[in-house]
C-alpha cells in the first residue's frame, strides 16, 4: 500500500463530498486498484470519482466513528 490509512480515509470523505483534488493521480489510481473508488475520465484525464460499495461502507463506518 502506498498510502496511509489517514490519507485513504481523508480521500474517501473528500470524494463523498465532491471536493477531491485529483492532482495526485497515482494515489487515486491506487485507491481504484484496491476497489475503494471508480475513476471517471474525460479524454484520459480524471474528471471525477465515485465510491464503490466498499468505499461507501468505509465512509459509513467513518461517519459513525465521528459521531461517537
């Protein structure tokens, strides 16, 4: 894994809020490899990303964790 748990969790939250910064392409491609997200590209450039089932599940757990 080339990212930390904190980086992954932050990215999941940002994607869910529509605020992700795709300047670190390799990072987001790595999240996609681990099935956290699905990347949408326009002319080969990352345009947006959506959470997969696993990503949505993780987001749900993170939100519950914050509400404790």
